[in-house]
């Protein structure tokens, strides 16, 4: 239902959706939310939005009911933190990329030069992570599940790109429906 968040460096802002309830259910849209600076370590509800475009934040979540924890440092993006409550998920924490619009990609899809615009490598949004534990970063076209890895996920006009600097990542391709 809650997790620990601590700013590591730079400017980190958070927004807690008004629709978040005690059961951990949260609104998934960030439109209309008011972001406030995160200046010290705090416990925040699942469903909180983070803006780490100019800073880094350390998140710590529970993996078991006994209190076993996992942690990671995340930066360079706008994301929402969600966590599965199913036992089979074993504390899987999902970071969903948010913000920015894909309209620039679709708008260029008409008329002359449409094919090049549709396959553009223009980055729309991204998130960088360095974590140990069970974390999933979800973009528009794929999700990357990690265990002790340094990685970056970028949503682009031509798809979602996952770059791994250390460790292994399992990537689920939503278009092809395979790992």
C-alpha cells in the first residue's frame, strides 16, 4: 500500500492522485495533478507519480508481508509507481512511463514523407533505473522486467527501446505478443 521514496540528487517532484485509496488502487492519469518537491525521505502511497527529469530518486518497496525489501534509483523520466498485491508476483513493482504526447508521431503519418515519420527514432519519454529486486518498467509497446540491473527504457515513435548497461532484462513485446 505504501513505499519509501528518498531524493538522491537534483530536483524530484511527486504527485499523489486524489483517487488513491487505502487498498492501493490509484488513478492512472496524471492530467490535473499538482507536483510538489520531494525534499526528504517519505512514505508514499502506491500510485504516486514521480518527475525525475532533473533528478534521481531512491525507491524502496516490500516484496513480502514479512518486510523483505527491494530498492532502486530511478532518473530521467516521469513515471507512476504501482505494485502487484498478488502473492505470485512476489513484490513486483511496476514503473509506468507517463507524460509527453505521441501526437507528433501520428501527425507526420499523413501525406508526403509519412513512412519516415512513422519510423522516426525521436524519443518521446524515457526512464533510467539501477535496481536490485523485482522491478518492471512499462512503456507503450513493451515492458522490461529486471533483477539487479542498470537499464534505460525509451518510448519512441518507432517503438519502445530497452538498453541494458549491466545484468539481464526480460522484455515483453506487446505488438508481437512474445518475450
